[in-house]
């Protein structure tokens, strides 16, 4: 049975920024569960989810949060699954606060981290992790990357036709 990916957000205000992640996971055919769990407001739920994630069939957890952005770290503390943090852009510091909260994890509790509002890359990274044991998913990723390369080559050809 293919492993699922959990997309956990600290708030429903993160949903619009995380839609590209959810859509990309679905495009790769990866079963996805989306949840709102707060590291600060519902810490017991965060612990429960992370502690049971492997048994529930998850292979990767993606955690999106802004400001203090402790969600990814809290989830990582309670699981051996890979956790990918997506720092959310904030009004106060533009997401730098979120980014620093995720990349400053203590030894032994790693969190992979993508760019601020890097939802699409989080999905691709999760797919690459799962593809290590899923040849069909590895083929989908290869096709995806080949499609990106073809798109760039087409744009290069088109711009060469321009007069500068």
C-alpha cells in the first residue's frame, strides 16, 4: 500500500498558500490527508498525530506554520518519519521569523525546510522521499522533471526569436 503524506497547517489562514502542495501531491497520485493542528493551541493533538502517523500509513509529514512556527519541530519530536517544514510568509518579518524557527532545530530532531511559502517544493520533496521505495512514483517524478526541462527549452527557443 502506498504511503500517505500528511499536510498539517497551524491555522486555516495557511490553506491558500498550501493548496499548491496539496494539488501537486494529488497530481503525483499520492494519498494526502490535510489537517489543522496547532503546536501551541492543540499540543496534545500534535503529539497524538505524530506519535501515530507511521501506524496510520503516513510516510512523510509536511508542516506549514508562520510566526513562531514550532509545528514542524513539535511533530518531528514525536515521530521517526521525515518532517518537511514550510515556513509561511508573515506580515511582521515576511516569513524570516517562520524560517528561522524551522531551521534552528536542536540536534536529534531534524526538520527539512523549504523556502518561505515553498508549498510546491515541499510536495516534490515528499514525493522524492516516498519514491525511494516506489518505482512508479520515481517514474512520475522523472516525467515531471523532463516536462520542466522541455518548458525551459521551449522558452529559450522562443526568446532567441526576439530581437534585442
